[in-house]
C-alpha cells in the first residue's frame, strides 16, 4: 500500500495497540457529537457542509466497505441502503446520494446511526482479535488509513457544525469557550531568514502518511524569509479599514469576481456591530474580535490580497515545510485536545517561529498537484486523494480543530481558493 511502508513483523506487532487506538478514535467522534441535539446533527447549511450524523455514518461505512466486507466472510451488512447513503465520492464503490442533498436525510435517525456504529465497532473488534497474521498484514494499512480518515472527519464535524450554528439568529454555543490566559504583548511581525539551495521535501520512512505526501523529492528554492507568527485580527482589521475589500488592484481576477458576487466585506463569521466594532462567531458563541488572535476563516483569495496589500507574499508549501524542518518547531500546538476550538494569540518571541502547528491552516501559494513520481494506489481506495489534484490550493500546519497527533510537517491539506468555512489563516513570506 502507498499509505505507509512497514515490515510485516512491524505490522503484526502493532495489532496489540490497534484496538485501543480504534476505541479512542471512535469515542472521540461520539464525544464531539455529544453536545449536539438530533436536530443539530441533521442540518446542512451549504453544499460543502455535511450533517454531523452523516459524518458519523460515513466514517463507519468506510470500515464496513473497505475492511469488513472484503476481509470478514462472516460479516453481515448492517443495512444495504447505507452504502448508497453514506458513500462520499468513491466511484468504484457504486452510486451515492447527492452531496448537496445530505441534509434531506431525516432518516435514518441519529439513534439508528448510533446502532450502525455499534454494529460495525463490534464486528471490527472481533475481526482484529481473530484475523490470521496474513490477513492482519493486509488489513493493517487500511485500518490505519481508516483511523486517520475518521480524524479528518472529526475536524470536519467541528468546521461544519460551526457553519450550521452561525446561521442561527440565537448565536447558539456548541461548548462554553475556554478562555486562554492573557499573554504578554505579541511580537512585532518580524521574519526569519532561510538559505536557498537544493533541498528535499515530502514524506519518507515507516510512519503513516497519506499518499499525497510523497514521494520525497528534490526541489530548488531561493533564499526567503518567513514571518515569525501568523497574521492577527488587528492587522487584518487595518486591511479592511484601508479599503481592502474595495480595491480591485489587490485581488486576483477570480478573487475580485468572488468578492463582488458574494459581497465579502470581512472574514467569515465577522459582523460589524457599530463603525469599526467587529464581533466574531466561535464555537463558544459570539464575542468581540480579539486583535491579538490570528485571523481565521479567510479564503486563499483574501490571504493573497492581504499579502499583496502588505507588500509581501504567501509562502510556497516547500518553503513552509523546509522552514518547519530546519527550525526548532514543536510538533504540537493549539490543536483539538486544547478544547479552545479557536486560534490563540502567539507568545512573544523575536527569534523563533510561532504557531507553525495548530491554530489555523496556513494558505500557501502552491497549487495542489502531484509530487514528481506520485502514483495513486490501485483500486477504489486510490480515489482518496489523487483525483482532487486540480484547481485547489495547499494549506499547511493544522488548526485548533485538528486532532492531536494527526498532522506532520509533510501533511498537505487542500481546499478550493474561495473556501472560507475551513480554518484558513495567513503567514507572510518574502524574498531575501
């Protein structure tokens, strides 16, 4: 499998901890859904958003379709209709319910989805315990992919329900906000220098990575400088005040057309209460914009326009990865396990890169394309990443709603350039 490379002995020895990890990941999904009512879990607020109960069912279908069906000849499908309802985009798995109409599925109920999850969990537990070494070695890469796939949907559950709740005039609270302790004044927007030359990027080794993270390959870069921290709401507020959304010269053509057609005047979830008094909707409810926090929920078009207004540019994904790998960057940060579900202000620092992991996904100037030598895996599972390598942009670094341990310096997230409901933010770069 292209998802990871491991010796057979390593795969077999990992079975001992596989069940614990399976239970942990599956339980986290249920914990994220727990604050939501059945009504909350059924709403679809736009075509890109999926109802919470659909996410819970889809990740369950993934294990049923790709592991239980092919490898457990005693398994009985919970409900044959679910393959049509909860297939996302796998053409090889057969027809599926239209994505924009997922919110029309009032049935099966939230309770029936819970029964489906329990049925598949029981079958997966039995299969992990009984599979021969040979079968386990076939299952293991798919099993780990399934866990990482569910973690991706855990992030989507929070992204999507935030959009759903934001459209409710009551400004409902998903969970009470965890207020971080007030930090010292953030550092000025300074830069770290990196030398140019021949480098290597991309994943290699035995640890898990998605297929689109490799193969590792050489790339030439020119000397560049990367901002110490993320762009803040206060800095973005200055862009708005300077007419940023009214100045066509700052925008790419498609971006300017989108600004005009969508009526954008500020990041998603911002609302102007009075003059320059902005509020923001968060999963902890609506509150005043904090100028020290990183700006979030901006599109690639907005990130690019802000960079142009600043006299800077967005980094390429190669620059971002090289900077992370060559700096003393922690692999952890403000991720889902912090429970804030919102970016936090950077600690003061004049020399060290801040906020590289967590807080917001950072837009890069790189289109989502295959690396040299990339080949998607054979079969239906090969539809996971490769077929989306067109018309989207790469983001790096993870966000405040990304599960802990899920991201790596090589992780390539991708969204269409007009997407704003994702936790997208901005880090600036410039040529030396």
